[in-house]
C-alpha cells in the first residue's frame, strides 16, 4: 500500500473490533489486520461448553447490546456470532488472512509486513492480539518421561476423547474448574492446585456479581493511575454449583503433583499414580515478536506500557489483562480501553 493510514489495528478479536468502532467514530483512516480467516479472535477456538462468566447484560461491546435475554450467560458460539454481527453492523474495515510478521519504525510512522507479502504504512498502531496463541505450560520435573497425553486447555474441546480415563487438570481458575467439572461427569478427574480453589457467589441479593461490580465502580477502577495494573484474580465464579461439585469430589482437589513418571504423576506424599491425561489450564503469556525490533518489549517479551500506551511513540495496546481495570480484556471492558487509547492516539497524530 502506498497510502499512509492514521492507524492499523493488529488483531480482529473483541479488542480489535472495539478499537475499530472508536477509530471509525472519530473519522480516522484505519484498517484492522486479522491473521485468521474470520473475525472473532480466540473465541472460535475455545472449548465447546465455554460460557461467559458475566451475563449478556454486562457483556456488550460499544454501540451494540448483546442480544437475547439479558440475565443469561451466553455460550461460546453466541459470542462468535455477536462479534461477527458487530463487524458487519458497523462496516468495520478489516482484512483477514493477514498475519503480521514484522514491524519497522521511522520518522513518519510504522511499516508492517505480513506473511502474504503485503506491506502497510501507518502513523500509529494499536496492537489488539491478546495472548491465546501463546499458552503457558509450567516446567514440571520429568515431564518428558510421561507417556500419557498432555495438552493445554487451549486445545481442549469437549469430553468425547476422555471418557473413562484418569484425568488431572492443572489450575484453579474459572476455565480449570469448568473443564474439570464437565470431565468429572465422564471420567475420574482431579484438579491439581497449589492452593484450594476460592469461590465467589455468582449472585448476591438476587443480582449477578457484575451488577455490584458496576455499582461500586470496581469493574473499571483505574488501577494504573496508582502505578499498578488490576489484580489478576483466580477467584472462581460459582455459576453452576461448582463449589458443591468439588465438595462432592466431582472433581476432587489435590495439592499439585511434584513430578511426572513414565505412567503418571507423583503426588506430594510420594504416591505414584497412573494417569492417562494431564490438561494444563494455566493461562497464556504475551507473544509479540514483531514488536521486539522497535524496542517495545522487555527482556521477557512483555509489552512495555502504561494503561495501553507504549514506550514507543505511536504504539498502543487494547485487550491486555489488567491493562487499565479489572474489566480490561473482557467484552464489557475493551470498549472503555479502546476509547481511552483512541483519544491518546488522536492527540499524538495532531501534534
């Protein structure tokens, strides 16, 4: 492209679409580059039974309410459809199958090279890719010796392949508990945790927890103004009697195993137990190698930023966990972060 755009958004998931909405409202010349063949980011790749941990009424993107009964908890496929409808409704400028391989910076702005060989020029960049493509798996002793199946929760889809097997799910967050609970219906399943799972009631005084978050302002409290990011909570929403299920041992909780052996795991008490499958529900880490050359990352590969504003002038982020508030990186939170970033971006362009 010979045209120099005001902004290029990298990533066509919820954060990228929210950014496009606010860029379009401000009349900026922008383009969203999505690596896959469809918008929606990581949502089409989550496990089949995934439900939002917030009701539809608290899960809307800017300018478009989440459809249907507002007190229900939408499923994965509903979110995928919503994001696709969102991009269509606002006629957002998107090019799919554009995997970004490198970014260069000069006095004018940025040059972006994609895997297809296309070249894009822009004054500013909003990186909105999330971290789903870089699942984190902890380093556990003798894991290479284990002959069973190991996989990250990002590769888990449903219970079909695990019927009547011995399964250990590593983790204590919402996804770990949700996956382990459904596996416990068809297999003998344990949650391996460093500390016991902590639950919070999904409904208080007849209202969903997110009603109270919004009422007291916690959901969007600006932690970044105090020199920190929002807390990365591992408290689990007890939306489907998960606390009751764990108390009944379906699944049970075990203190994290200390190592593998050929046929299974070794628990802290020294017991060797045969295990068929270990599933890591241990989260994700940022992976932005195309930004390293321009000095945007620290030594561990994490973006250097404050509230989504990079140390590299003209570079911004939307969709990072804890970026500006507890709600950042959620459907209900990316709109506010995108609006904030676009305001800062416009000021930069106008300088």
